[in-house]
């Protein structure tokens, strides 16, 4: 299932759609936007992905421990996606950062050397 596949977004978008509909009824006229979300549980690991990840971006590993991983993906100076393994708190923070189109350098933080990928 690709990031552009509507099935990848359907369930995660439902709460936001309700809030958007309520705002529309109250007179707001903004387009509906949601951050794509994917999850899977494998053995004892919970893998979560938010946003869009493409091979032409920059990767910053924010945390890498024996049982968890947090990586952020940026392009054009903006955070575009993240992958978290057994890191639910970081997932929520990164999902908000993606929705707000936060600066990737701030998310990557000091001391982390981003890895630029080539297509």
C-alpha cells in the first residue's frame, strides 16, 4: 500500500473530518487536510509511519536504541514524514510537526547528522 493509496489515510482521517465538518457548519471555509498514517504490529514491535516518505528527501535518525527507533524525513527544509518503532509519544509529536509543516532542521536537532538519500 503506497502513501498515496486512499486506504492508508481513511481511518486516521475520520476524526479530523468530523471536526472539519463542524467548522464548515460554523462558517469556516478551509480545505480538509490530514496527515497520512500507517501502522502495523509485528511480533513485539509496533511500527508507525506518518506523513509522506520519499527517496529524494533527507533522513534524520532521532533515536536508535535496542528496542526502538525514531526517524524523521524532510524535503525542502520541511518535515514531511516520520517512522517510529515502539515510540508512541514521539509519533504524536512528529505528527503534529508534519501537520504544522515544521522546519526540518529544528526537528532533526543539533548533533544529528542528516543522511541525504539519492533517487
